C-alpha cells in the first residue's frame, strides 16, 4: 500500500464512498489536480491551486467553478463538465486516521 500525507481542513467532511455524491471533502483535489486543474496550476501532482476552503459551507470547492459562475452559465457548465461535477466521487483514495498513519508507514517500510 502506498501512503501520502495530505493536509485538509479539520472541518472537512469525510470522504464519501466511490460513486456517491461529492460532499466537498477535498481529498481528490488535494492529492492531484484534475485535467483542467493541471492546465491552470501547471502541475500534474500535488494539491491543485484552485482548491478553496469555504468556511461558511464547511467544505472545499473548486475555485475555477466558483469563478466560472461569475462569467455566466455557459462557462459554469463547461467547467462543471471538465471537473466532472455531479458525477459522484471518483477518488479511489482511502484516508487513514492520523493515529493509524504511523502503522501504515511502518507497513510500507
């Protein structure tokens, strides 16, 4: 098993099961950018620079999608399609609790 340390806001919701609706946990975008995030952030690995924490909603949101809403409905639909918004969780990652992280690292050694 390969492990990576990804820092998320303490108030972020837990990752939903694969295929379930996105709840804004942020794990997928904190791990690697989606195709449009790759273009805008100029990176293929690591946290997407468009990932934004929204305190009022207690969830992460795609900054590209938030700003696309300011540009009109067509731009918002296009970005929604590019980031697969509304398609359900597609992150095959499984988060570990902080207390089990040490056990996972020991198993990798």
